[in-house]
């Protein structure tokens, strides 16, 4: 696994998010209560950009159909819906995050 420097801790206060592009991956980096989490930015349902969704506590809400994910685990908390029908959606892939000084690194396979 290779760790890539992606941001400074000072850029990302608690409750904030940042979108990182690494090669062909878009990654959502969040700070929840002082801990940093990195997940795929693309919603597994139909590719909504989670960065454009609302971050409420440890939940990120997909802007397309409202699926809710836990930023700490990538797990689906609540499936979104289209015309009152719940969508089928998988959990998000999570990436390891490492901090050295004020540098934030994401581990990529
Ligand atoms: S694209 Fe995210 S819930 Fe449909």
C-alpha cells in the first residue's frame, strides 16, 4: 500500500469535508470530531458526488437520492429512495488515513 499526501490538517477543521482526486479515484475526506476518514466519493447507487451532499455529524447524505452513509465506517445507514421506492445501495470503500505532523496521507492499493 502506498500513502499519498493529500492535505494539511489545518485545512480540514472538525465538521468539514474535502474532495481529493487521486488518479482515477475521487475520495471524500472528512473530519468528524477530530478524526479523519477517507471514503470513495462516488455513491455506489448511481455515482452521486457525496462531496456535494450534506455532512451531518458522522453522516454524509447523497445529493442524488438521499442515501445516508456513516463516514466512520462507509456503511449505509439509510437507503435513499426514488419515488418512494428504496434504492439498492452498497457500502462505500474506506481508505486508511495517516497523519504525520500536519500532513494528511491516504493509503491507496
Ligand atoms: S446516487 Fe446516491 S442514492 Fe442514488
